[in-house]
């Protein structure tokens, strides 16, 4: 990478941390209506970062929280890259479990503790500072850059799809970059080339119109709690396989090469069990823990409630019982098709004496990026140099990032998922933190990535406006 850029990053490292602290002090909790003014402040903070660098930037109002859009389109003949991230954060509760206040960023043991440190303010900030380093030293970027930084990711990106569809032509580019994932392990940087999809539903069974005395009425009416328990028990066989008809019909199996790659990662199952506090792992028979987590479909109960849950006994037959279920999906599976299959299967398991109510929430298919893509190689080269390692892990992750599929569907884009943090950074939990070593390495990798992509020599699909050349 350019020596001037490297020197700039080194000389300004402390300032970058202080600016990140300012960003993290803004309580941009998108789920809390009381934080709406802070979400506006967060958008304005991001906007100023770009405006001060000479980007063409704007704060785009939505029906919810604003989206910040910025572009630098002054390098004809090179790829155009879109960076996506979010400035909103999860609620900080429970506050009493934080060692230091969640919106007072604190450095401890080489890590910065604050809500949003890793998810996603710290990570998206690396891509802003990398652009700054090029512009403040060389005066231009090696590639054209577009940024979409939203304020509703933690509440389902309610207005992002409309924004992307409305700006489809303006957002035309070659590849997207998202840093909202993690490394494989400390000092083992990774590129995530696959994510599982998801479907989410809720089922309520209703029996009597009110809770009944179990002594007076028990045994004469159906119990919704018992009915929903049997329903849940029917979802898996004793081999851990999901029993929804057609659930595995469209699954694209892992290749032997991928299975070997997973084995070569050296997963420590003993340490995994110790970290989670479980005696044994469990799941679909015939697959490793890594394969189950990253590349096999699942059906999980997320919540189950019925009747009396207070202290001591209360002898009732409950009126209602509710279960929340999500399925994680792999390539080939259609969330809409499987939502209906789940609906029909569970309905068939419901006793005729209980009323059945089914609610579908959201879904998205799985995502897989070709691991042989030249974009992957450019990213791997940039990360190797920044981390000083010989190898970058190619991994899948079990979670879902719906926006990745939206980019594919709406913009025709593949996405590089480059995570600088760790799975142990307490994302969504008290004491969220981000290693400052990884923060700085992330900035350097990002700055290096722009150069590596430019060196690919690809003819860009995005056009550069004549008045910006």
C-alpha cells in the first residue's frame, strides 16, 4: 500500500479512536422512540465525516430514521464499490451488567467498551477513515466509493428496500462491502462467503375463552400448553432432522471440498462446549458442529409461553399457548415456500379441540459468494498484509444479513463480508467491546482493499458523471 497512506494512518491512529468515542457517545437506539433525536444526531455525525472529505453527501429522510448516502465518483476506468453499514445500535439493557456506562466509551485492556463498538459503528468507521487517509494524502481514491449508512438495521431495515429501489441507477456499482461479521478467531481474520437465510413465525393455540380451574375443569377440555408441547416435539426426529414435509428437498449439499475446508479450520469442540457451558453438543446426526452452525438448515423454538409463570403453583388450565419459531435456511431453500410448509404441517398437528393461529414475520434466503471470485482474492490479499498473516480464513456464518440478498435482488450485487471484530465482543450484550488493534488493522485492510480492487483492472459497470471527472 502507498507509504504516505500508511504513515497517515499511523500518525492519526489516536485521533481516530477519539472520533470513534464521539460517535459511540450518541445513543442511537433505533428500537426506542425516545431516541429519535439521537438517531438524527447520529446521521448528522456520519454526514459530517463525508462532507468534510469532499464527498457528495446527503441525509435522506425516510418514514423512520434517516439514511446517509455519500459518493466519491472521480476516478474513471476503475471499479466502483458500495460500502453498507448502520449507525443504529441495540438497546443497552440490562444496564446493571455493564462495567462502565454503555454510552461512555471506555478503554480497558486494549479494547473500547461501548454499545455499538463492534456492531456496527466501529466497523463501519474503519471504511470511512480508510477513505480519509487516501484523500488527505494522495488527494484521490484508487476506486470510486459509494456509502449507504442506515439507522434501522437493528429493527429490520424497514425503509432500506424502498431507498435502494428508488436509487437503483445511482447505486450502480461493481461490488458491495459490508463489515458486520467477525473474524474466525483472534488473529485469524476471515472473509465470510456464506450466510444462512431465515424465516420467523409465531403460533398461538387457544382452548377455553379464559383460564380455568384445573380441578373443576381439568380433563374435560383440551389444554393449549400440552397441545403446543406435542406440536413442538413433532418438529424433529431422534436423529435431529426437521420433519416439515419437503424441508430438505431443495437443499444444495456441501461439497467435499467445503467439508474439508471446515475440518482444516481446527475447530476446538472442547473449548466451544466450555465457552457455552454445555456438557455436550447436539444437532443433526452425521454433521460436525461447524457444519451444523454454518451450512445445515435448522428449526428452533425461540420462545414459549402459556399459563401462570409466577412464584409458586396456580392450578389452572391455560386459555392460550404461544410459541415463536425460526428456521435458518441454506442455499436452495425458499423461505416463502417453507413458511407455508411449516404452516400446513403445524396446522395438521393441532388438535381439533384447539383454535390455531399462525403469524409469519419475515424471511430471506441464504447467501453464498463464489469463493473463487477475484473480489475475494483482492480482499484476502488486503487483509493478509494488514494483519501480517499468511492466511485468511474462508468461512460461512450461521446468522442472516437480509440486506445482502436485497443487494443481489435489487442491485444485482455480490457482497464482500469482511468482519474485523470477534464473536466474543458481546454484540447485543452488556460490555460490548472492540479490540483497538483490530480497529486499526481494519482501517488498514480497508485502505489496502481500495488499492487491490483498483489493481484488478476490471472495467466498471458504473459510470462516472462528466461533471465529477
